[in-house]
C-alpha cells in the first residue's frame, strides 16, 4: 500500500470521528445550557477553547458567532462542515479500498449537511446532531462489517481510535473546566454536568450497568479513562491502537508511544484527583496522543521516509 493511500484512510477515519464527536460536544453543551441555571453564564467560548479554536475564532474576519464558527464556518478549518468535507475527499480518493456503501453514505451526509448545519447552528436542539451521529455509526458499521481487515483497515482503526480517545479526554476536560469556574450557581450541579458528559458519549447506560454507583465526578472520570470494555473509554481506545499497530510493519516506535500512554493511565489514582488535577492530567494525555500521531506519521505516512506499507 502506498503511504499516501494509508494517509488518506487514516485521515478519513479521523475526520469522520471528529464529525461525530463535534456533534456530540454541541449536543452536550446545548443540553447543559438548558439544564443549568442561567446565572452560570456558560457560553460557547468554552467548547472552542477545549477544541483549541478560540484564537482562530478571535482572528476570523467574518461576523459569525461561536456556534456557527464551530459547525458551519468555511473559514474554520476545524469546523464540523470542513471536517466532513475532508472525510469525503479522503474517501473519494480511496474508493478502490473504501466499500461503495460507505462512500455513498459519506457523500450523502456531506451533501445533506451543507445547509442543515447552518440551521443547527441557529437551533442546536433541532435534532440534526443526533442524525449526524447516527449516520456516522452507520459508516463505522459498514467499514467494520464489509471492509477487508488488512493493512488498510488497520489505518482506519488507528485514525478512529486516536481521535476518539482524544475527544473523550476533551469531554472530561469540558466538565472539569465548568466545575473549576468557582461560581456559586454550579456548586450543586456536579451530577448534572457529569450526567450530560456520559450521555454525550453514549456512556450513561454502560456506566450504570457496570459501575452500579450513583453519578459522581471521580467515578465517571475513572470509568471514561480506565474502563477496558467500553468502546469510547480511553483505555479501550489505547488497546485498539496497540492491536492495529501490531498488525503493521515497523511498528516499534508507535507501539513504544502507545505503551507509554498506557503506563500513564495505569499509574495514577484517577478517583483521587480534584478538578484542576483532572484538567492537568488530561492535558498530559493529549500530549501523549500527539506523540502517537507523530509516530504514526513518521513511521508509515511520511512520503520522504517510506513509499509502501505491506
């Protein structure tokens, strides 16, 4: 497999996961704005900050508000619409490997979203975010169920799992940042915030089923970071990353970074962390994710170092 083909598959998967996760983030934050007292003063600048888009929004030349910038802005390279466009382009240029049904669904999602995302920015509770999530689930199912599980599929798994782990950590960071505001109005809203995070990650039922505890911040953080069976938990994503990397050649550098991340997860008492410590810990995890992404690029995707992946 040519490195450029591997790169397109890897980024197709990352962008698709980013589309789904952005829709999830918008849904949870919109829900929190409805559930929490107006006096809490939560606004859309917080999700932009968590996604690293705050400075880009400040320097944007248009008159769009934060939510439009996050969802449908042409000027924001990381907007949901642009992520979907990039996923479509990467799928289009690898149609000999991507199942026809998956390509068709990605194309339809992009074409149907160009107008509806602007509507969603005006009404976050419109339900279209849930439609995007459902369509992304369909694409994931098609890829898992009909794509040959050779090297090409392993790059899909790498991209999806790395992006998913990163967004799960960012969801935790959003909750921790909300609780760190120190506002009196939020003092008794801890359970509501963490319940919304669980629902955003489709983790509420799994948490109640396996943890058998009431919803409390430290236990939710531990579940979302360390559970080995829940697909969106960071530890599970790390295991999938290692499995995918192990089936590709010249994997030593990437697996070394993955092992370091796993050791970081296993070495800390997550339930003993307060909100500021959770935020610092998540920042460290995100640096580890970046290191894994760099190792993947240098090992398999850098055309200056390698031309084929067998």
